[in-house]
C-alpha cells in the first residue's frame, strides 16, 4: 500500500511542472460515539468531495484516535483543516507536520483512503518526542493514554 509510486495524476518524477503541494499531518481524539460506520461515512464523503479540491491523502482510525495525512493546494487544504477544526467529531487536534514544496503526490490515487491503525502508537510517540508546544504535549499524552483502552490495546498494539 505505501510502496506505490508517488506520482500524481499524470505527473512524472522528472517533470519540471510538478505541483506545489501543501501537506498537513494531524491527529485528534474522536468524539464519544464515533465508530467504524461513522469513519466509513467520513471516508466516503471525502472520496466524493476531495477530487474537486485536488486533495489526496489517508486516514487512520483506531482506539478513538484519528491520524490523517492531507495533501493538495494550500488554499484547499487550509480550508479543509478549518472544517476539521470546527467538526464536533474531533477533539485535541494536534498538527504533527505541515509543509509546502514542489513534489509528486505521495498518495496520487487516494482521494482519501482509510488504512490500518497498527502503526499509530509509533507515529504518536515520535510526535510526542519532538513536540514543543505544551498544548500538543498534553493532547498527545491524552491520546496515547487512551490507546490502551480501545481496540488497539486489545490487539496488543504497544
């Protein structure tokens, strides 16, 4: 899944016209009552809406935690992040990374795909190790503490 070539919609690696892409990687704690059906609805809605915005990415959900990578034009990604920040299904939103550069898409064929949550703890622990903002430190700690209480903890994700 992650080994697929990172060339987006007709782009080639040596193409001088590669797009300027903005990416945001964030995690958040899901609101009470969010289940796999609700997440499937989020993914389906994203798959319908993201092509018109030229947004691609992935969503990981497990143990009440969302982890998402979004890439596309800056204005569209910023607008989507504003919607996510206002969405009552998300709490403790932490931006793990954001950058803008000329490059090929990492997820060219994924208007939005849900992937397995097995690696979420390692990703969050890396983020915690490099976090400097006190709010992010606190939110990441709460999210990591909650992992053991949900489905990932039952599967032995440590």
